[in-house]
C-alpha cells in the first residue's frame, strides 16, 4: 500500500447526466480559435493552419450551479461557451476515423479567460497559462454519454443575465471532434478521463460579479453559473 506524506486531494470530477456516478478528470485540453467568426473577432483571417492547443489544470473544473469567484489579477474576465468532449479511452497517433471510439460523452463547458493577461502574453510571445489555467476556470455541465449519439452539429449558445451573447452551430467548427482528437494524440498520449474543450464562437465579452450565465449545446445539459465577488484573502 502506498504511503503518502499527507492525504492526497479528492480527484477532480464532472457529473454524468442521468447517473449518480461522476467522470474522473485526468487532464483538460483546449483548442483555440476554432470558429471562423471568432478568429475574425480577433482581427485575423481563418485558415487551416495547425490547431493551437493549451491546457487547464484538472482541478479547475466547476459543476453547473456553482458560483465562480471573480479571479484575481484581471480587469477583463471573459466567458467562452464550448462543446466539451470526455474520453473513455486514450492512445497515441489515433486516426480521425477511429477517434469517436474513444469518446465517453459530451457536455457544455465555459473556457473562462483573463483576457487582459492573454493579450499581454500574446504580445510578448509568452505562454497563456495565467490567462487560461487559473482556479475555477473550467465550468462543465453534466456529461451526456455518447451512447445517446455523437455531437457533430447543433445550436451552441450562451446568455448573460438573460441576454444571448454567443450563438452559433457546432458544425461551424474549423476542426471537428475526430480531427481534434487525432491532432492531440500526435502531441500527447491521451488517457481515460481527459476532457477536450473544442473552441468558442464569436460574441465573447466581459463579466462582473453578480452576472448569471447560462449556456448550452442542443441535446446536452444546460450549464448554469453565477459570478461571485473575488475570494477573500
């Protein structure tokens, strides 16, 4: 039996729709600039250049219904609604035609971002870690198992205080789910428990304490969170 110097933390996990079981999270991968309208929103031309990947810590996950404290070190805190893919199996060098066989299920997620820190990092050619991988930065709704069908199209949307701010269709992703899994598997050995955020459409914007967020993808559980005041201390 392994002896730890102190008790290990409880594993990060996400709810599973229609079940009391939870999905244990291994890693959180994210793809940037995966909707053409969002690419144009940043003043760039969309193309088929290799996808841009970054990561969030597993314990950044937040359940639907949980209040998210406004993070420190930012004055420009943004929402980004995304389709999230949960993997039941992993592997290396996965062919796109085999990729859906790895999928456990799908969920709506919010890639919360400290946009001002991201802007500075981009200008300096530095990593995005502090802008993307902070505490409470990955709210995820309950995962719907892929046995109910894979997600390749359907309305994706997010509202703030009842006003729709983002709206598109999953079919408009530049890189679809099988292509994303295949590309990631050439960079990392994918594992059971990995989550993949697949990019956001246009309409990103700033949040403030007290804001109420609702977002979803057609056929999946709706993600609901509020923005709380900054954590004390």
